[in-house]
C-alpha cells in the first residue's frame, strides 16, 4: 500500500445544501503538499466528499480541450461537477452518460470566486459511477445520519459555550469553533434539509405504491 493510500482522507457524506455553503477553505500546515479542506458549516472538515444524486445535465465547456461540467441534483440542491484531462475516467462518464441518470461521486471540494466576489463551491471528481435508485436512496439515508451526527456534536459544543463553569472540563471541537466563526447559517437549517431529504424518499415510495395499485 502506498503512502498516499495510507494517508487518504475519509470521504465525508454531505448534502448539496451544506456542500454549497462550505465556502471557507483552509490548510492545517504550511507544507505545499498539505491537503486542502473545506469547512463544513455543521462543524467538520472535508478534504474529500461522497455524494449521490440525479445527473440532470452534462456539457463540454472546454475551449481547446474537453472540460465537462455535470449538474447533479439531490433532495436539497445541486452539485456542479467539473472533469477534464486530469480526471479522464470521470470525464468519460460525463461524456458518455445520457441524463437523467443516478450517479455517485467521490471527489474533492473546490472553491472559486466569481467576478462579483461570490464564493462558489464545485466538485472535482476522483470517480463517478452510474448507480441504481436503491443505491441513491441508501446514500440519502446514510448521509442524513452522518449530517445529524455532526449537527448534534455542534449543538453539544454550543451548549458547552453557554455554560462557562463547565468549559474547563468540556471537550474541545475546533471545527465547530471555526464554523461558528466563519458562517452565519444556523445548523438547524441543515436539520431541516435532512428532514426534507428523508421526506422526499417517503414521497417516492408512496408514488410508486400508488402506481402499482
């Protein structure tokens, strides 16, 4: 096993709404090869993410060489995925897949600033796979669980800050602290997104059941 494989970061499961709000990027070392992290508003860092949804649109937006953009929608919003000559396998999937199709993606978040100063977040894929609806639904459920775990840890940290007498013995949560300082969005918003995502699955199941009656 290579050193790169040994040190590869865990891919965080994250919904589009939170991913697109993860506009603050940072390194934890001055080393040029140190990994870049996106700060998740629910209080964690992400060097890599695992997402899934419906590929609704693909387009070659390159000038001199192929550079594919994919639009992937989950129950909470849209991921924009970009793959070119340095991600040949992912670019090939975007080129050859006819939307709409369910896909799962492992990749790295990338931030860029627009001319008007807005920070946008996109996804540079390491791999893209066409999947079935059951795989996509399972991703929604598991991502909901992971998101709730982060929210509960963040809210526990907030409660500790409100009780100074216990602050000296309370465990620290440096990424919750960073998220609190960098973002204005209340974490309850992401709890609402979790509910919305899970309810979307129930709606699909209900529609499928009615269709078979």
